[in-house]
C-alpha cells in the first residue's frame, strides 16, 4: 500500500506530517514527488510550480519571482522551486492543494515546511525503527526532461542521496517512478533499485514519439521490462469507466504486465465521491466519502500488486479484507 504524497487525504500533501501519518496508518511506502531548488537540492513537491501548495503567493518578498514558463510544452504562470534556494523555500509553509474538496486539511495550512529528500529518508529510517517494520520510499522524478533542459539534472542528486542512505541496491525498500521512459532508461544504468513507468490515461510522454497507449500493449510492456520492474497506470486503464461513470470490465493490462514480469501499481484511489465511480458514490455531496473500500476491493480482485491511495487507512483495510 503506497501513501500517495503521504496521507494527503488528511494532511497537506508532501509534508513530513503527511508522510508520517501514512506510515502510522499502515502504508508500506511513502511517496515523495521530487523537484529541485536553485542550489541543487531535491525537495518534495508535486510540481515545481508551488503556487497552490505553499503560501508563496502571500509573501510580498517573493512577489517578483512570479513568472511564466513552458513546462513540458505547457505555459505555466507561478512561482517555481528552481528559482528559490533551499533556505528561501524553507521560509515558506505548505497549504492544502484542493481546499474546496478537503476543507478540513486547511486546518494545517501554514504549519509545515517543505521537506528535502534527505529529511524524508531520515523520517523513513526513524519510523521504521519506531514501528518495527520497514517503511519504503517511492520517489517520483517530476519533469525530468524540463529540468535537464535548464541544466538541473534530477537523476544525479537522487542517486547520490539514495546511496548516502544505503538505499541504492535491489534489496532496498525503494521504487523510483517516472512518466518518462527515457528518464528511467538513464536511471537503470546508474542505480540498481526497481524502476516503475507511470502511464497517464492518454497522451504521450514529453519528448517521446511513443504514446502511453503504445507502452501499455503487450509489446510495449515487454520492451519496458528490459529496464523497469513495474508500471503505474492510471486506474481506469485497469478497470475503465462506462459511459454512465460506473465501473466496467477489467482490461487485460494486469495479466499482460505480469506476463512481461512487471508489477502493477495503479493510481490514484481517493475516498471522496467526486473521485469515485458513479455507482459507488454515497449521497450528493461530492466532497463526502463514498464506497472507497468497494472500489479498491474491485481493483485488488484484478490481481494488481499494490495501489496509490490518499487515505492509507482505507487502503490498508481494503487490502486486509481482500486477503
């Protein structure tokens, strides 16, 4: 069970508080998305644009840092981690990314700093000791081609940091994930941990002539298996939704991936009605909880090897019920 951005259903995402809660709820892995600072330090944020996940917009001293950039072919206006030193980023505080959906999480706005990858790994080590079980880490390199284009390679500091913590070998409790196959090919030559190729619902990885659909075919999966250990598909690739928004029939993806020797970790499972199939919603409040356990049980029945969830306690319960 993978705590998606920590326990992001209960705390602002990518904070040490979120990661710790996920582990204490029973998550096997915590997931830091990685971007980089001006001085080359890897930090945990879902995007390098930190407009919606920190209080930077309220900080007058950084007003002049707001710019428009093209990230993977898309124009984005905001504040970006690569324009801040680590010391500057540490003056900011995390805020809830989707406050209209998770109003309760806004209670914690302004209390938690942005963690470095080093701090996440130190937390992992402490929690593993305290909980008497190994807590894994599942980092994702965000926009690696973009960062490479501006001279800020993500791979080298990631490899160095994992090595410094003794997590650079095949027995380590680590998966490294990316939406870019080229990024994973590079990493496969630098580190011996399992790598996971993420597949969006549609489209093409940035700078790649091949689509996600192509990579998810038996031939594409067989090719991926030469340099990765798993795939992380958008969940509807495992069980698509019908026209009315209800769950349909499982695809062959899990069987095809297993045939290629790959594990399957779909994303992202959330308890709120707005993220659930229409037949698993309860009531009309889209921010209220629906039948999230039923959804996860349906996916576990397909033979997936794990899943990403915002509410780790629900995922752990679904896994236990399935087993």
